[in-house]
């Protein structure tokens, strides 16, 4: 059997960090820049994510304690998503009644912290740190729920706040 060299394994483990670094580089360039915000488009990504997660859970349903951990991860993701959504600055242009959003540096640092914690947990699970046996499918299911909660609730918070700001900005 052909085994990969330790050097190849190290390079393979660096690929996610490289991808995250590239994405963060481009995201950080847009911090504090206003962009248009379209209410109808806020719920597209959570809908696609829900379909994807639903399909994955339908094909390979979680079992046992993984279901409970998924529920906890969904709740934690929702709390983190609500907080991250609150960090996005949303304004209504009074002249055109259009919405604009601006991602704050705090929001990006919050996302970076979440990625760091997730990566540390994944590495701890991969190297069996702490003597715990961790099932790779269970970790994947839990992270999927955490990500779904984070993305969905962030966009729901932004949607509700933007809708309220629009209603307040409309002339009586």
C-alpha cells in the first residue's frame, strides 16, 4: 500500500489554512466599505444551506448522541450568528430608500475567532487530543449544524433589522 510521506501530509493539512487566508484577505479588503443590501437575497443562502444540510442528513442521518450535539451546535451557531448579524452596520439611504450594509472589522474578527476555534477543535479531534474518541462523521454533522445556525440566524437578524429600518425611514 502506498502511504503519503509526512511532508505531503503536512502540506495537505495546510491547504485549508491557505484557502481561509485567501478568502479573509479579500474579505478584509471590503471591511468598512458600504455595499447594497437587498432584502430578498438575504434568505437565499440559508435556503440553499438548508437544502444541502437536509439532503446530507437524509442520506446519512446522525444517530445517538450526535443528534443532541447537533442540536447544541445549532443553538450555539444561532447565538453566534445573531451576534455577528448585529455587528453588520445597515443604513437606509433617505433619498432613494435603498439599504446599504457595511461589514465592520469587529464582525470579521468575530468570524476569524470562530474559524480559529473550529480549526482547533477539528485538529484536536483529528489527533485524538484529550484521549477522546471522535467520529469524523459526527464532527462533520455537528459543524454543519453550527454553520447552518450561524449563517441562517445572522441573515435573519439582518433581514429583520433592515426591514424595521426601512419601515422607520418611510414617510408617514
